[in-house]
C-alpha cells in the first residue's frame, strides 16, 4: 500500500500524472474503481501486519478481483512494451 500510494506520489488520484501526460484519462479510468477500493481499504482490526486476516478478508478479495479486471482493461489500451512491464513476474521475496 505504501509503495503504491506514497512511492508513486498518487495521493491526489493521479492528478499530477494526468497533467504531465504520463497517463491518459482512458488509462486512469480503467483503474479508477480498483484505485478507489484500495484507497478506502482498512485491514481487519486495523492490523496491517496480520497477513492471514488480510488475505482472507472479503473486502481484500474484492480488491484483488477488481485489480485483475483493471489490469486486463488496461492491457487492452497500452503499448506492447507497457504490457510486458504490466505482466512481468516479480519475485517479491528477493526484497524481503
């Protein structure tokens, strides 16, 4: 969550990125529902470290489903190079 909202600097709904032309309105619209769900999400019991509770949370599962939908919609409108990055497999364990 921190990496998405803080590191990407998108706390104003991509306002800056849209103004800079880094993303299009169509691209933003394809992720908007997912972005809003993620922005409003609170982990169960406000415990961001209870991984099991988060992964089994119905609200989190809905965010995952909406994210897959957004990813597929976005992939239909971006370049092949951007698709390669979007679908790149990342081994997150290497960063822990």
